[in-house]
C-alpha cells in the first residue's frame, strides 16, 4: 500500500466525473482547529496534479479561496468539497471545520462521506486529540465508519512520533490499542541549529522500504543497517495487529508457529480491515516545502484512500420512506436505481444564488431534471417542511472559486446544484413520480441565545428576509420570535457561530443588526390575598364615563393561569358589563402590574360595583377592571417568577464534580446522576434560565470540549427577593 511512484498525471486532477460507484471514494477530514486539514487537502491536490506548485488552480485562485468570511475570521467555518483523481479513482475530499461551533458542518460531512480521516497535529501535542475530536471518533465508531489517522506538522514540531501514535492508540483504540498502529515511520534528517531534526522521508513497515523526499522527488531506497532493528519491532507489532483483525482465523496460528506471512496477504487483510472499520492505520504527512515539491506522505495517503477506504457500494444507503411515512424497500448504490439524493449543505453565492451540495445515494442526477423535494422536520428551527417539485439547474464540481460543469452525478458521488429555491439542508431529492424521504441526520442543539435588533429602519425592512435566508443555509441555528420578551433571538452553538451568522447577515444580505441583552420570560403573581376598588368616573360634557368595580384577588397553584369569577348580586354591575370588567382585568394582567411582566396564577373575583344608566359603557368598565387590578397589586407583595429549565449534562466521569459545583453556583438544584455509558455520567439539575444563557460556552471550558447538555423548560419559580428588586429597579429606570 503506497509503494509506487507518483505517476498520476496533472490532467487526471481535472477529470472530475465518475462512471461507476466503484471508482469513487468519499472522505471527510476531521480534526481540531489548527490541526492542518486544509493544508493537507492542498498538499494532496498538489500531489494529484490538481493544482500547481504554488497551490493555485487554473484561474490563479487557491483551493481555500472560497469564502470571504473565512478569510476575515481566519478559520474554516464551513464544509468544503475538493474533488481529485488518483489511480483512476475520483476522491471527494470533504474538509470540515475543526472549531466546535461548526460541528453541524462536520455532521453534514460525516453524512456525505464513506470514511473519515482524523488529522492530528504534532504541533499541538499537549492537546493533540481534543475532546470534541474524541466524541466525533465515537460517533463514527457507532456507525462503523472506517477511519484512519494522519499526523501533521512533523516538519515544524519538536515531537516524538512514537509517543504521539501511542496517545492516539490509547484514546482512539480504547479496549484495543493494537487496532491503531502506524503504517509508516518518519525518517528524520540532519539536526538543525535549533536542535530540531525535520522528517525527510518515511519507512514502509510492511515493505521495509525507505521513501525519501529529501531530494525534492519521492525516491525508493533500502533501509540502512542501523534502521533495520527499529523497523523490525514496529513491523512485528503492525503484522500482529493486522492478523488480529483478519477474517482468516488460521493466520494467527500460522504466524505464531513461525511462518513468514507473505506481503500480499498482509496488505489484502490490512485493506479489508480498514474498509470494515476495525483497523485504523496511522500515517504522517507534511506539505510541500522548498526543495521538496511534493508533500511528505501524500502519495502514501492517497494510496490508502484508494486501496483501503470503501467505495460507496460497500456502505449502506440511509433508510427511505414515502413522504407520508410509509416504508419503502431498502435502496442500494445503483446508478440505474430510483433517485435518492440528499442536500448536505446549502450556501449562497452573490452571483449564482443558492447552491446546494448534494450526495446522490441511488440513481443518477442530471441537469434540467425535475425532482421532488421532501423534508425535513426542523420547523422548530425556522425550516418549514417541504413537499414540492423543483427543476434542477446546472450541476458542477467546485474547485476553489471555479465551478466545473458536470453532465451527471451518479449514485455515490457528490455535486453542487444551482438555484434550488426551496430545498434546504437535510432535504431529500427524488423522482417526481416516486417521491422518497430520508430521515435527516442528527443536528446539534443550538443552546446559546443572542438577541438582535435592526440597526436602522432600512435594516428593519430587510431583516425578516435576511434571517429567513440565513436559517435556510444553517440548520444548526434556530430563529425565535419571542412573543413574551418581544425579542428576535438567534440560537447558536457558540460565540464563533454567532460572529459568522451576523457577518453573513451584513456581508451577504446587507442587514446590519445590533446585539442586545437577552431577556428571559419572567412572570408576576400575587404573594397573598388582596382586595381593591377600581373607579373610573369622568364628566367632560355630553356623555361621561362611569364605572366602579370591586374585586378580590387570591393566588392560585402554579399553572392555573388567570381565573375570573363573577359574584355580583343585585345587579350592582349590569350583566352586559361583567365581560367588560373581565376583559379589562385580563388585559392588565397581560401587561403586568409592577415590572411589566405578565401576571399569572391568580383568581380575580368581581364582588360589587356601580353603574350609571347613561354614562356607563363597555370601555369604562374595561378601564375600571384594569384600575382595580393595579390597585390590588399596590397593597400586596408581588412575586416575580423566573423560568426554570431541566438541564441534562453528559460528561466524562472525571468532570462530574466540577460540573455539579458549577451548577450549584448557578442557583441550580442537582436532582440526580446516572451512569449513561462506560466512563460517562449524566447529571440532571433544575437551573434558572437566566443563569444558563452562556452555559454552552462555559461547559465547553469546564469539560475541555467533552461535555454535552440539553435544556428544556419545566416551570416558573419565585425569584429570590434581592434579584427581583434589581429587576424592578431596572424596569423603573
């Protein structure tokens, strides 16, 4: 595997069509922010002949020149597709953001890919495998996705490759660390003045050959005598790891009996174990450098992708139903089968309009086809369900800022589709006469609220449309129009997610917004019984206004709402005006009686009143009812109620103590813990919502990126008096 020279012609890098699924490989690159994923993609593109030695495509742009926001943010914020060809195979590389705020883009990449390449930076040795990366590894393991590991930055970092692969084996291997082993060892060059010896080549452990990059071209040499003992130890361990995963149960006995297993058998078993997702090879890579026009380890990595990673034929197609939920027979990756494709990403281009990145799982997608769009059950996030027909526009393969036209996109392949006006991320595309629906992948919950308002009147006119387009692009965002607080709230995954969302509003849709403090939906209630008189008497010539009503107010159990009871006797308040009093009471309750928050959980009883034969009216009694409720509140303690959420926090066992202490510091009550999985604990607590506005950020810090939480409103509870007074003072100012 990887033991041949680079004979891939540059023209092959531009042949971005595939005739059959067996010649396709879909690979998503996963790793911590700064691990070198994008640089690795560019190095692979150079080796495959897709870009020149300056890292430029035909129009002079870079592969990474695809989003102005990414340049301003100085980080990857979206999933990008880079198609290459190698050894007569088309490889779709999906470069996923490493920052935790953009995990939704990563999940989309996992859905579109058939294998994952985990990128670990030797320069980040202290945090080489971030907590968030470990969680993604577990997600891949749960669905049996094949995985390999690439160690980057070996050319600049002072690190021990063996130590780093040991860390990967311990973290990723779990109970079977021998399932995570290196295929190659770096060859170190002469020590520089700073004491660092950069890697100049690789040792192929199975072939026992040296692949030397030090002269600028990849050369194959035999090992030195001094290197053979070092190679032998690592090679024996690799062979044992491969044999342990072999389907041939006799192979281990033969090996332990002293038989020398031939290279072809070992390579075949290695490739099968990688494709099954039971063995995870570790490779090393570095980009091109002066005197080294090809990236170190890139040939070996491309060979692993082509020979070791599965084709789309070897991966199951997601289950499909009809749009109304009726079951359908399982599909296979067949270009001649029923069309079943999925929108894995939605973006906007100022010139082309909406662009949809689509993975075709079955059938063949062609330009100008009319397809049925079905999806997708995310109405709570501002994404409506779809059940419409749309015409496919142009199909193309992205390459930097270029858009290379495609005549078709067969089962197993990916392509971009222009101008799908209704389809959004997660929607299914199928034949209009045979509509299908795929269950969308799990989206992370956006748990960081940010309240916004238009910066100017001109922005206010464009805000609604801009937010709708933003929501269509990003299913990890939830748009809320809060009727209680009268705020527009964007629910995001973190601060970086917020920054990108607001930047997109400004730069793409011309909408400038200001962020304002996020409010929680407080309530008011009476702290005891009260009685009051509402008197509305005015005479200013002609018909006057006359209404008097007397009420009694008493608190009710939580959740009772507002009850209105009529106990008037003797016609003191004429029957036709009693509904008017109730209407005035309820209107005042909605406005609040002290701090401007809705009044809840009280019974208001109308006990007496007075009317005038000429001057009484519906409006007068509405006003009197409202006055009576305000008067009752003036003489009685009014309690402020705050919303309380049930918070469920899933963390590794070692963080349970700090998490519980932090929740208690947020006025939370821990109600229980339970073992959720080996090494993981679920902590349940009731916490005031005002205390967890930024918990998405704080939990990430507390748990080093390994914690997850869910929140759900459960009830309103009385706010502590000192906090309630502060709220009232702010309302009065």
